[in-house]
């Protein structure tokens, strides 16, 4: 169930579909924001990232696949594609660009609700241990271990490291990391992330790992040979 700042973004231009989805989701306690087009969706996301997105593909100002492809450069927010485009090729393309689930119209509202609940449940699941080479993180206890030696990290340093290990092949933007770790949008003059990354690099040096900044666009973790 969505509470506080969490919300589901419904990107849909069909009034009947929009109304039906809104009713069943709000009835089950979810907070919903609606966008009738991609332009509105981008504006809403810019203010605050949702906990999930329900995305139509055929929208007045473009195709949802292009929107999702762009979104995956900066975010792993769970996305359910909800569309009338239901051929096998359509579904494959949807998953190829980063959809987490795919549901074709027309659909049963109870099935729709179950798919949303499953989507959010999967997104909230964190494994018992995260592994990157010899580096291990234990989310339940907040411990970071290399071999048999624990690395002492602050809460922010641990959260940054966990994000990077969860996405080892992705360049994560500073804005994305900051929003995930600090829970708010990053201001232009805020150097909190740079300071935290610098301290994290120092603590990882003896373990032969570093946090690399790529052309000022973002960060990723790598092993030092």
C-alpha cells in the first residue's frame, strides 16, 4: 500500500480506462497521480519519482516505449505497460526497453490490481546479501564486508554503495543517487553527495575498490587491479 510521499503514476489518455484504474487503486489505499500525455508525465516525475508507473504506449504526444527507454537511463522505478498493443512482438519490445510487466487491453480490473500489487512487492524485495566480487553487503544489518573484514560505513555511505552494487553495469546519475539516498531532489549547490562519495572511496581503497565518476555524468563501482 502506498503511503506518505509514495504514489503511482498513471499515464493514460483514455478517460474510461483512467477512471476505472483510478477508482480501484484508490479504493485499495494507493495514492495516484495522473498524466494524460508524456509531457505531463515527465513534469510530474521531475518533481518526484513515483513508486511505480502504469504506462500506456499510444499517447497524444508520442510512444511510451521511447519514454521508457529514456527513463531507464536514470531510474529503475517499476513499470507496468498497459496497452491495446498485444502482439508477441509488441510485448517483446516492451520488455526489451525495460518494462517490468505487460498487460493488454481489455483486461479484468481484479487481474490489473493483482499485477500492481505483485509489481510493488517485487520492487520492495531486497536479497539477504548483495555481492560484488569479494565485497558483500547485508541489507538487514547494514554491514559491508570484504573477505572477513568489515568496513565501517555511515548510513549514507552504505546506501550509496548498495545502490551502485545493485546496478553494477549502469552509470547512475548524481541526481538519481541523491534522490534515492537523501529522499529529495538535489540542489545545484549541494555537495553532500560528492563529500559522501569521497569518504566512501577512501574507505574502499584498501579493499581495492573505487567509485568512479564518468565525465561528471554519474558514478559506478569498479575493482582496482
